């Protein structure tokens, strides 16, 4: 089945070719199927030709139009679609084939919840990725004017190694906390006067820097939850973060390796470039320090721009694919040998 409406504009424009397992398509635009070809026609710019395969997930941000021919063709080929808000902060729904390709991932999530050793395996890899991001940032600081970071880099490297060797989740969480404290002590030195940061405190945030960190982490967690739901995962089932009513524990897991590059460095940039100033905050007991309402729209725009420039949707999708691979490995290790053989064949 083809879309019958002619697209004369497409014929005048060269097509951009995209081969990827996850496609990110942003409104305004239209996804259609013509002559066995999947095409995305944005309101502005070149038409994008998407290769099928390797495509398995199409993420639609905002009111992207999808023709019935395109939806039918994708479902027949096992590709599912997910609609997200324009910014990616919420997942509105999914369209999947009768055999949902994410079913086994959800089964793996539930299976490892009953096995502490399997949970630990996944959480260890997550913490190692987080500490690696802190090490990368310190090396960046070292190259750009912050000397004498050798001892802290050595400490983080040692914590990363120990994280792979611990025997339980409580010990792992303790090491993760030590690494985070080490990171913040150096990150705070990058803030220019009048900004000050002593330590991370969330509830309530006692100062403007903690308030900005909380905002950024909240927005990142919202996007991580939406992306996980778009991939068909159980957003309430985490590994490093235990399931808790009302908490998207999987999203809390996913933000850990992204806190430093996507939030912490954004906050220091806002402060050092004086996009925000200390007088833009107010103390609101018992809720702590908060950004003034009149300043919030500007900070939201800055966050959205930062997320786009740093390819947040793509980085989240790549991290989720990695996390899913860890889930599968942990779940397969729990299966009896005969069942593993059946799956491989």
C-alpha cells in the first residue's frame, strides 16, 4: 500500500538517507510510505529517507503526521512507533505489532527483580558508567586550567574498580555516593563568584545552585521516563534504585551516567555566564530555595536549547539500548542451559 497524494516538493529536493535502529522525528512534518520507501517530509529542509531495516523504533516528537500506509508498513515489519511531547518530557502512547518486541525486555526486568545477584550485575555497570563520566569531566577540567586533579582522578578510578567487585547493592550505593561527593568537591571549584556550593542537598534545596541542580535532574528524569516508556519498558522497575511507589526507578537509573554531562555542566554554564544570578532566587519555607517564577521561562528555554545541542534524545536512546543489553545478559544468566540453547536457535 502506498500514499497516493503526490509530493512534488520531494522531487525537487535531494533525499537525506538515514540508517538507524531508532529514528527521532520532530514536528512539524509527515511520515509516509511510497514505492516501498519510508520518507519523512519536514516542514522545512530536505526529505529524509529511512532505511528499513535496521529500523525498529520510530520516536515522534510533537504533532508529527503519520499516514496509514506508513503505519501499516512499519507494523508489518515489526517496527513500533511512539508519540512523545514536543520536548520529549512525556510519552503519550505507543503503536506496536501484535507481538510486542519489548515483551522479553519487560520479562527480563521482572525476572531479575527476584534475584539480588542479577540486580547487582546491572547496577554495577550503571555505576561504572556514571563514574566514567565523572572521570571524563575531571580530565576535561585538567586540560582547561584546573591543575592538581591527579589524586581525585586516582580516587575515582579506584572507586570504579571497587564498584565492579562489591557483593551487594548497599555497598555499591555507598561507593556511588563517595564518587559523587568527590565529583562535587571539584565541580564546585569551577563556579565563579558570587556562586557558592558546599554540598548536594535535595530536600529542600538550601541554595540557588542546589535549586538549579534539582530542576535539571527533574527535567532529565522526566525525559528518561518518557524514553523508557517509548521503548516499552517498565519505568517503575530499576536496579540501582529499588522500586518505590510513585518513583520511576528505571528513569532514576538511566539519568545516573548523564547527570554530569547534561545537568551539572549546564548548571555551571548558566551560573558562570550569568544567565541566572543569586537574586533570581527566593527562599520559600518549607520548600527551600526556588527560582523566581518570572525567571523560570528563560531557564526552561536554556534547558531545551542545551538538550537539543547536546543530542539528549539520541544519548538517552543509546543508553537505553545499552541498558537493555545488560538486562538480557543478566536474565539469560539465570536461565537453565537447555532454555538458553532453545533461545539461541
